[in-house]
């Protein structure tokens, strides 16, 4: 495990401490969990962008043209 020293505005540190207390975890655990979530979002975004770059709008339209043209169920209507 590594140690990371960061500088935060006092207001952010106070809020993070409150949130960690409310979650019933230590400050280190809370910050690690928040950073893990942010890394997961960034990784997912990169994955989707990579996958999207391999396709094209025409390929998407070709696939969608194969879908049956039926009305959605009443519970699926907007």
C-alpha cells in the first residue's frame, strides 16, 4: 500500500471528514473508496470511447434497421 499526501481546501477536508464519519469508516478508507469509484468511472469511459471508435454511425444504423418495427409495451413508453 502507498501513502499519498495531498493538500485540500479546509472546507473540502471538513466535508470529507463528516462524510467518512457518517459512513462509519476512517478517513483513509473513505478517500480510498471515493478515488476507487472515480478510477472505475474513468476506466469505463475509456473503454466505451475505445469501443465506439471501432464502429461507425452507418454500422449502428445497419444494426438498428434489423430490429423489428413494433410498438413498445405500455410500460416502456415515455
